[in-house]
C-alpha cells in the first residue's frame, strides 16, 4: 500500500518536476517570480483536449502541440510582461503576469466553456508488475516523457551555445551582456522553453487527472512555485527534485490525512521549508 | 584625423543625479589610457556608457573605428571588439574557471575548436594560476584570481580594446602589482587598454595618457608622466 502510494507520488511528482523545471528556467532568466505559469499549464491541458478531440488519440502529437502552443504563449508573455519593463520597477512585470493569467483563464472560458472537460484514458487500466510493485502504463508513460525531456534539456543547457547562454544569463545578466550574449533574445528563448515545458506538463496532468477546467491553473501554478522554491528557485535540477518530493509527500500525506488535504500537505511543506531553509533545499550560499 | 575610440560629449543622468556632464575623451590604437578620479566622479558610468549598459538617460556619441557605436546593443558592441571587464569582476560563480573562459568566446565570432584551444593556452600562459585552478568553480577563487579570470575572460575573443574597471579594488598590494604588470603585457601584445582606477598613482605610472574626472567633468588631461608630477593631482589623488 505504501509502495503503491509512493509510486503514485513519483508519477505525480514527475509532472510537478516538469512544470517546476519550466518555472525555474523562467525565474532564472527573468529574475522574478511569475504568476501566469499555472495558466500556461492549463493552456497545455486544453491543447491536449482539443488535440484528442479533433485529431484523434495521438499522444505524441498532443505533447508536441502542447509544447508548441504554450511555448508560443511564452513568447507573448515575454513581449507583454517583461520586454518593455526591464528598466521599470520589478513589481510592474509581476502584476502584469497576474493580469496575463486572468486573461488566459477567461479567454479559455470564453472559447471552451466554463464546464470541466473529460480527457479520454488512452491507457485503459493496464499495468505491469515489477517485483510485486504495480506500475500503471500511464505512470510508465509519464516517467518516460519526463525523463526524456530532462535529458534533452540537460544536454541543451550544457552543450549548446543557446543553452549555455541561458545558463549564464540566469547567473549574471551584466556579465552575460559583457561577453557578448544577446540577453534580450536569450530571455525570450528561456521564457518560451519554460512555458513549453509547462505546456507538456499540462498535457500529462490532463491525462493523469482525466478531467480539466479553465480554472485549474491557479492551484497548479502555486504548486509549481512551491516545487521551484523548494529546490532553490532558479536551479533546474533542484526544481526537479522539489517536484518529485512534493508529489511523494502529497500522496503519502493523503494516506495519513484524507484526499481533501492534498494541497494542504504541499503548502505546509513549502511554509516549513521557507522557515527552516529559505534559500531552498539545494542551494548553498555562494560568496 | 579621427580617433580609434572617441567618446563625444557624453552625459549620463540617473533620475535627478548627473553622473556625467558632457565629457569627451579618446583613445588611440595601442595606448593605455586611464580615467582617474575619486568615488562617484563618474568613472564607471563612462565605461557603462560606452558599453550601452546605462540604466538611466544618456546623450552623446561613441565612435569606434570611425563607426557610430552609440546605439548598438551591448552584445553588438562586444562583437565590434570592445571588451569590458566590469567592476566587481562579475565572473560566473557556478561555472568552472575553464568554462568561465570559454564563455568569453560566446559573443564574438564563432571559433573552431583549435582556435579556442589556442586562445585558452594563451590565457593560461599569461595567468598560470588559472591553469592550476581550471576545474575549480569560479565562486571559490580568491579576489585576485577572480580578477585575473575576469580579465582572461575579457581577452578570450581577442578584443581590440580592453576596458578595465577598477582592477585593483580590494586586492592586496602584491596582487595589484602583478595585475598591473599584466596590463602592460596585454598592451604589448597589441590590445589597446582603457583603464579606470581609483589608485591614481599606479594607473598613471603605466598609462600613456590620463584624464582626471571630477563630479562628472574632465578637469585635466595630459600624459601619464606629466599628471604624475602635476601639483593638483599630487594633492588630490596621490596624497603625498
């Protein structure tokens, strides 16, 4: 029972990891928390819904579309919320992301309607049993997608020019500009990739929950924030571990309390961590 | 005749504060030119203005090799061959020494592996200490080593001009001496140097020419040698 809950936790945590990695990327290049992330995830979820309804049950296509649509939204978010406010007081961009989130939520409500939508379960209830541990096909699929994306992202960040530029901009904007990196373009790319990953997380969440609503973003966005802060806000690896940790804690927590306490567990965890180690679990203060 | 790097009538304001009040200075190819002055005289603002990194309002012109650079983006200015080693070094703390150096080749032309390796060798030749620490994280270096790394990174794309902002800041006298010898070496290898220093005595000893900045104005200009013996400079900056 505990092992099964642990497995559920890891499955959900993998999705959390994906969305908080996106969050950490954006926080890294922009240097500011964003409040539109949850709604970008929601956008990915609705993209999956329409992809399944209009184009048939092609998983790969849904994921690609989720990445593309949310990534494109990342471009607009950067244009609207950050680009022209680089030299303005920081709260302006922040408030702008809140407004952008409201806009997206309402836009989707207008286009898709306010009622929740069912997502077909493409995996049935099939599962494999490994050493007595039951893993559903859905979980296997989620693990595979998240691990593949993390692998690609790691290679991208460490081996390509654009990826290295992203890393350096999140470390030090001035220094990056002074070695000739186009910081504006890099920030745009960072936003697009971060939002694209959020979109894929949305697709996976939609499949995992089996039902989506235009209002799902609020809570989910806060969770992405939790996971990212847990891991140290701008650390991609830290965010991934933070996501897994919150997923596992939630699912073990609802064994002790009740299913309704799911969010309470994760936010309680956030408050505790912030009290004890405010710089995040995996960052050491550097001089 | 036009100058190699020519700053014309540069004024910088941060809100209601005037950091530079319309200064003009120039640097010729192969020179070491220094801007000296006390804290808040506008030294850092002059370099930031050349790199187009001012977070305020800026008027005036920057000409480089007879081309108007004033409105180029910071990254474009780097591509033109102007390297700026900022005050406080700004090295990447979570990258290793070697990765930091490699970042230096990012903005400029795309080098192939052999060319990059050659440049690395050249930098390691100038700064043997960096070679010893090549796999150490930038954030764990001492102040002097960080300054060397910042200069090394600034040289990685073979810039035409190297602008140094207070390279002696917070360093022990022996390390400062080492760094100033390196600056002479860099010039002798063909890179023009624009040096900003609070340590006027040292800067004037190695500089061909110098400008004295006071409250955002240039009050004096002469050869380094003459400024070193100028009564006004001695009284105000050399404290003898």
